[in-house]
C-alpha cells in the first residue's frame, strides 16, 4: 500500500533535535555533531533519520 502523507518538516526536525540534544549537553562530541547535522539536514535526510529510528512519521503529518 502506498500511503502518502505531508510531513511538517520543522516539527520533525525539532523532535529529532530534542531527542538528540540531551546527549550533546552531557558532553558527547558525537551528539553535538548530530545536532548540528540535523539543524542543516534536508527534508529527505530528516525523514530517513526518523525512519532509521523507527519513528511513525504519521506523528508529523500536517492536518
């Protein structure tokens, strides 16, 4: 089944950064790099990262 949804990319970006951010504040250099990469990531890269984390993208559906 080909289910298509429109994703609020900024909401997705914020959620990814918020999940990754605490490790950055704990001093993990990799997490700092991850947060910076997420802030500059393309919409497609954000979707891929969310899928890698096994997130349900319907959480970020518009409407």
